[in-house]
């Protein structure tokens, strides 16, 4: 992955402004990335707690002086039961049928009881990196 090239492409395509949202801490997936890899180490590490600074600094190196804002992000995903949660996660992440028992075990440890059935509460710190495109000088 050539990050510099990707950022340059984003900048060239933006008409007024560009926004990048990424994670600013490791709590983002509550261990789900490790589950998806089946315990294997990632070939390319990206998404660590300070990786948003790599993007920010690379933009600065490219002459793009972006704004950076860190925000707390919360979400709650509700499911009527464990079967519904497993079916949705299996489809969303294209998990093969042979890994369904592992997924069921993973979700049974992460889901909490709620009035609607079961709930996955997720929270993390999110980085918003944005920049405005240079506006042409007016003829006034």
C-alpha cells in the first residue's frame, strides 16, 4: 500500500475539502481483528494508536497542512439473539462456515444482555484528519 500515493489521489479528487476518519487507539475492534486473522500476525501493521500521526505527518510532508481532531466514538449494535448476531457478523465479514463455532464463542463473550435481547457496545477514540482545498483568488 502506497499511502503517499493514496493521499495524493484523495487530494487531487477533492473539490472543496478532504476528510479521513481513522482509529486513534487499539480498542477499536475489541480483539475482532485477531479473531479474523485466526491468531496469525498481521502482514502489514496499520491501525495502531499513533498511526493517524503517520497520515498527518505524511500530509504535512506533502505540503498539506491538515486539521486534526480526536473524538470519542460510541456505538451499540442490537440483536434479538446470538443466532442473529452470528448470522450478521458472518455475512458482514465473510466468515467461512467452518469458523462459525469460533465466531459464536467470540460473540458470546462480547455481547451483553439488553432490553432488545443482546447488545455489542463499542467505543474508541477516532481521529478526524481534514483539510480545505485552496480556493482560487477572487477577481474583486
